C-alpha cells in the first residue's frame, strides 16, 4: 500500500501522461523495458547515474536504458562530439561517411577477432544478419540457440521460442514453420547440444550455434566458466560457426567484450546497445574476414555472392560517430572497469543486506550486470515446461511488485530483477542505493 500510495501521490504527471497514452499507443507504452506496474514513469531528464521524472522525483537509474550507457546517461562529452558531426552532415545521407570506417576500426582495435564489421540498425537485426550470413557461408541450414536466451524479436530467434520438445511461449503471430530450423538446447547442457548437432546432420547441418556468452538472459542463468570454450570445440568438431551475441556484453564486460573476458574467439560477433553509445540504431555484426565477405555489397556485390542486409538508416553518421566517440571515451576513462567495480560493490552490499534480514533472495553479477533475484526460482527448470510457465508467471508478478517497491524508494531497475551499473556510479551513489534497498527489505 505504501508503494501504491507513492505512485498515487508523487507521480501524478506520469499517470496523466501514460493514461492519455492508452488512447493512442497500444497498451499505453511503447518500450518493452518501460516498467508499467502500476504505470510507467514519464521521464523528464537524465544524466549520469540519475534520472528525473515529470513530477520532479529523482531516481538512481540502474536501468541505464537496458545497458547501452556504460559511461552513464546523457554523457556530455560524447554528446558534444556527436552534435558536431550532425551539424555538419545531418544524421543521415545514405552515402558513405568516414565514421562508419572509424567505428569498424576502433572495434577491431579492442576486438581483434572482429576483422570486418557491418553496421546495422539494432541487435535484433544484427542477430538476423549473423544467422543469414552463417547459412550463406556454410551452406548449412540449422541454427542452435540456448533455451531462455534472448536474441531480439525476429521470427526465428524470438525469446521463449519453445521449451525443447514441447511447445512455445511468447510466440503468438509466429507461424510454426518460421522456427522449424531453429533448435534450442537446455542451458549449459553440452551433452544435449552435442546431440542436437548430431541430429542436425540429417536436417541439412548446423550453420551456427548462437550463445549469450554470460548465459541466457544476460547471465540470469550464469554460464559455467568453461562453457564457451567447450561450445567452441563442439562448433569446430561439427563445422558450425560460433556466434557470440554480445549485444549486452560487448564493451560492458571490458572493451574486448565477453570474448576477451572468457578468452574464447567466436567466428561472428553481434554487437548492439553500447556500440552506438546509447544513441539510436545500435547494432552490427562482425568477425572473420572470410565469413564477413558474404556481407559484401556495392563494390564487390556484382558477383551475386553477397547476402542482403541493411536498410535506409543503417550505418548512419550519427550512430557510427556516437559509437566511435563512446568507445574512445570508454577506453580513455576505463569506464567498463569502473562500472564493473560499481557492480561488485552493489552486489556485495545487496547480499550483505539479504543475509542480515535472512531473506530467500540472492544477488550476483558479471561485472556491471547485476542480478537481484527475489523469487526463489532463479534456476527455472527448463525441462518441466508446465512448472516453468507457472513459476515464470508467479516470478514475473513478484518481480514486478519488487520493482515498483524499488521505484517508490528511488531506484529504477530492469523489471525488478536486473541492474546495469555505469561509470557514473560512484561509491556514494552505490551506498545511497544500498540504503534505499535496506528500507525496501526492512
Ligand atoms: N541480444 C541480446 C543478448 C539482447 O539483450 C538484446 C536486447 O536486449 C538483443 C539481442 C536485441 O537487441 P535490440 O533490442 O537492439 O534489438
């Protein structure tokens, strides 16, 4: 009641705006991260570690737009450099701009295995492109992903595609045939992955295995330390490409991303979010030069060997310059390490609070990706779909309520269960956040 009272009395402008939105915007909310219990907040300003809503309430912002802003929100020095590029050329021309190249070069500097890079419009698009590229390069048909992993919302890779061997979740509007060539392996189950690779030999072979290297859902179910190396070996054994979806981990786990963190080299890397420093049109695919050749277009596209990817606003000067300047600034300031230390401090503090109250919760992190699980079902049982659906529903409701409680105490999270720290999270910000969590837990 205290929480609902907060929204009733302190968030009147947000309520008015989001009530109005219900008449013109389906469901009254556009963004899948706009936390909507009891209704979404309408944002007025954001800077660094904080954001201010339309009612003037200030929050510690651990959503950080879902992960792209490793330097912190609305980062002035990058904004100024981007503005200069846009002043000169506008945000888009459709021709070539040097910042497209500068972005590919700086990615290669920190991720040497990204020998060539193709800028696209989002993580979703980049995953689609990587899968298409893998099929074109290998001539094989099947793709394997890990159950529970999120790779955007395309028909073939949608989240909760299906629980293996049974039926699908979250897949309304997707015809069954669209997912016929995508198979899901249980998280962290190398034996099952191998069986699927063997079975796929009779289905046209496996073009690629796609993983989130930290584990499904940005490491909500953390992968064992040697998992990626073992998947790499299996891919080599079966002639499948290994695709790392580094939309979240790229630059966040370090400038070398998860590949650097785990010391495993994928064939293709999907980037998003931080690759345009929080500016729109964040996404691209890069990797081995021989594989990336299938993305050739324009000058060498006349052979007909290339595949079609990209669109009107892909690889525009604004996104590419923003990515280039943001990566340069992250390197100069050591932002991923600073954000990671903030994540460690937040996680340690949360676990101390959990222990002191004797709560059935758990906090864990991979650097600046922090998980706070209050449902007691952290490791959802992927083998029991009925139980999974039931638990997931109950979990979602509880986490939503916890998220609302955090918000009412001045902390924005991703759906009540995940937090992204940034370079702006000083010890003081983290300690302030912990004092607020203390009040919620109490
Ligand atoms: N892959 C992963 C691991 C993601 O977390 C996301 C988005 O959260 C995507 C792909 C999709 O990226 P986008 O939202 O830019 O389409």
